[in-house]
């Protein structure tokens, strides 16, 4: 346990942005514990709750990026005592010694992501050295949203395209707060992006890998993610998800069964489909189906 967690930092509003599914599991038990997510490309994610002194001095060979769900995080880092409240972000550099404790009797709950430096190296457009953020407790709404997206569904594995986009955004956030600006090109590879968009449209009902997109466009996955977002305003992962939801809505309006729609439109199962549908459209697919199917029958009559 000591070798895989840090603590401290916080956020209330950011987790609300990313969704609170599963967050109450440890928060409401009142007992210390750790839930570990399935690893994705060496990236570990945890949810933890503890009271008192949680961790003695230790260090990781990864970045530790976290969001506090409740309580006050206290820790010593680079010779000073640090404090983090909900609403802040914690960023700990690889190989820096730190400890962790709950600052109040009510205890602390948080989520943390451990990012291997090699993932940043892969994603960086240019990189002179690993970005170092001097202040380990920061406030940044954009970075909060990115972390919340990575941490909100901790019980599920992050898929390939989503992970590419998140890693690229982590790299940008760390650069932004380190003062070490990357020299990115202003030119957008329009043809490459449009080729990938067409491929995603044609294959939205199945899992699409980053390797497939790299082979199609000739760009590495992180460059593609940056250019895709610049041109189309979203990531390849999000674009694929929206095409699946578009297809699902068309079937639902015809009265198709929810479970069949989920599988046919490329979702892992009905729960996965329902979660994304509600997050995107503000209602469950069952409610949508009832409204649109009933309306279509009235029009036909």
C-alpha cells in the first residue's frame, strides 16, 4: 500500500464535472480502504479512504496526479508541509519523497492516478526534460476536468483512444504549470484528420485501436489526437462515442430493444450504454425511447 499511493488534494467541483458514479463506495463506509482500477498501459488509478497517518515517507517512479473527494490532505514534500482542500489538484513529481495523512478527524477520501514518465515522452511534441511543477497543490479547472474524466469510472478500464487523448492533455497541463512551454506546430494535418474521421464513422460499432488510426493517417497517436481536437473540437475517442450514440438514437426511435441497441452500436453492455447516453443527452435511453417512439407512432397515425 505504501508503495502505491500518495495523498492529498482535492476537488469537489471537478468530480461533479466527471461524474460521481462509484465515488460513494468508500466515502460512505467510514472505514479505511483502497480500490484499485484495472491498469491501462502502466497507468494505475486508485480510490482510497483513510484517517490519521496513512503513509510514511516513500516515493514513486511515476507522476502522482490526484483529486480529493472529502477531507483535508496533509503531506510533507520537498522539505515543507503541504495542505490540500477539495477543489485543488495535487501533482507530485517522480522520485520525490512524501508522506500522507488526513488533516481532520473525519478522515480523507481521494482518487489518484500514477502516470509513468514514458507516457509523457511518447505524447510530447517536443520535450527538453520532464516537466516539473514546483507547487504540488494547484487550482486549474481544465486540468481538473481531465483528471475527473480519467478517474470518474475507476472500476472500468480506459479504452485506447480515450487514453491517448487523456495522456496528451496531461502533458499539456503539466507543461502549463511547469513554465516549460512545448513548441507545437500551428499547422493542422487536415487530410490525416479527415481520413480518420471517415474511418471512425464507418467503424463506429466496434472497438477502434490507435494503431489502426496511425496506419491510416501516418501520424503518431498523440499528434493525431492534438490535430483532431484542433480541427474538429473533440478527440477521436469522443467522436467515435458520439457516432455510436447517434446510431443508437436512430434505433431507439424505431422501438428497438435497449440491450440489442447497446451491443449493436458498439457498447460493452447495456449499463455502459446507459451511462454514456444519460451523460450526453440528460436522460436515460429508456426515457428517450419512450418519448421518441410514442411521438413517431402519433405522427404515423
